[in-house]
C-alpha cells in the first residue's frame, strides 16, 4: 500500500516537473502570447497527436475557406 503511494507520488512529481520544463521552454521560445506549452503537453499526453493535428489543420483550412467564401458572397452582393 505504502509502496504504491510512493510510486504515484514520484510519478506525479516527475510529470509535474516535465510539464513545467515544457512550459518554461515554450515561454522562452514563443513568448507570452499563447500557451503553446500547455497545448503541446495536453496533446502529447493524450496520445492522439495525429487526430489533434488533423483537427487543428482542418479547422484552420475550413476557417480560411469560410473567409474566402464570405468575401466572395459580399463582393457579389455589393456589385
């Protein structure tokens, strides 16, 4: 029982240290504008990196396409 608690406590300490290290490196590399370190850690620990990247790029591409379509519609209405 005690050995299980010690293992869980040590694992939590290692995980927290790694998360903190990624966040500190993120701030040094990218600055304070967006919490990229948190996103990197959350995607990495879920093990769904490819799904998350597909969602990220898909939403960006769809957002750009929606912007282009909106501009096209507004220009056709205005002219």
